[in-house]
C-alpha cells in the first residue's frame, strides 16, 4: 500500500514545450524598418544641408547687394565733393580767399570721412580686390583736396601765387589718376564677381568720375580759373581752336636798348627804368588777361615784377611796360628773365620766355 500511496502522492511532471521563435520574416521586417529609418534620416539631413546652403547663398547674395549699395552711396558722396570743388574754382570771387579755403577744407573733411566709411564697409571675399582699389581711389581724392585747400589762399594772393597755383594744378593729375583707377580697377573687379553671382540684372554697378572735364588737367586752365577768382571775373568756357601767345622781344627804357637772348646788354639805371615787352597773340583766338612776369636775378635779392595785358586780338601784337621800381645790382652780369604765363588752352609754351644777360651801370 505504501508503494501505491507514494506513487499517488507524487505530483505529475509537466513537460515544457520549447518556445517557438518567430518566422524569418520578422528579421526582414526589422531590417526594412531600420533601412527606412536610415533613409528618412538621410533625407532629413540632406534637406537640412540644402536648407543651410540655400540660406548661405541667400546671405551671400544679400551681402553682394548691400556692398554695391554702399559703394553707390560712397560714389555719390564723392561726386558731390567734385561738384562743390569745381563750382568754387569756376565762379568769380565773391568770397574771401580764407572763406574759399575753409570751404575746400570742408570738402577734404568729407572726403576723409568717405575713406573711413569705405575702410569699415563689410564685403564678400569675392569683392576684396574692388574694395582695396576703392579705398585707394578715395585716399587719392582726399589727399588732393587737402593740398588744394592748403594752397588756395596763397594762390589767390596778389603776389607770390605761382607756386600755390602750380600745386593746385598738379592735384588735378592726382584726381584724374583716381578716376582712371576707378574705371580700370574698381569697376571690372565689381562686375566680374557680380556677374558670376548672377546679380547683374538686380544691381547697378556705380560709376565715379571726379574730374568733370579733361581741360582741368592743363595747368593753364587751372591758372586761368584762379585768376578769374582773384579778379572777380570768373573763367568761362574756352573758345574752339588753338590758344597761345609768344614773346617777340624786350627793350629797356628809356635808353631803348634791345635785349638779346644769350648776349649781354649794358643798361644805364634811371629813376624811370622799365622794360617794354612785346607779346604776340596766336592767329586763332583773342586772349584776355595775359600775365607777363619779369625778374632780375644773379646778384642780391631777386627783383620780380608782373604786369598784365587786358586783351590781345588774334594775330596782333601788344606792348606791356613793366617798371622795375627798384635799383638793380650794378657792375656785374645779371639775368633778366621774361615769361608770358600760359593762357587757358595753351599747350605750346616754348616760345613764351627768354633769358637775357645785362649789366646795369650808373
């Protein structure tokens, strides 16, 4: 009985069935899902990259447009300085030399501000070359205006005005050089990158020219305008055709000795000692306000005298008398130099001057 009881009390063992794994299609589904997630992430990343690139391209195009607008504003400001300067140099003298100098000083100050503004103007790397030349152009204009402002008052003085007038004339060359650099360097280095960016139809490349007329590069034209300011008559436009005068000869008065270039003339000093200078006008145009300068150098302090001929008709001669007004050095050879200042539009000045030898005696 115990055997059967023991057998009856022992619990029956339950056989476990091994768990069944899913079919192989489950692994394929997982792999597909992973590939799908990777594809979605790639597309999102691609879109993000394209979006960033689009934003950067848009920002670069905006930077191009902004820089062109800044250059346009700078060029406009420089053009206003040009207009103001040449208006001052072209009108008759209604203001004092000091007032005119102060006015040009103001233009130089404005030009200096444009230089600083250009230097601090942000620009795309593609426009760095244009930017460098732009700053150079503005610096040349600023420097020229500074020299003109510093020379104007002396140029408008009654005496000793020639060096200052020459300095002003030289600065016209500097201003013209700035125009050449702008047209030959700034403009091409603006157009090429803008064209490459596809923006030529969306922006206007600014031009800039400071010298309004090439006549201003001629020293005689500058001198005529300075004289016009000094005398209050102004200087109008040049008549067409050849302009110019020539020196015919010089005679000492009252003795009547004709001076000879390269020779030595003995001249007796008198209280009324003067020199008659004969000037001939060219065949094409009547000339006005012809300046004749006579100087005695070579011993002691130079004597410099200047007279003007109000007008000479085309092809005619006129004599201007230049009193010496002081006793020249005696007993030794000195030089008597006579020069006719160039008239506006005159290009050939080789026949405008002569140097004579002289010995003054009592």
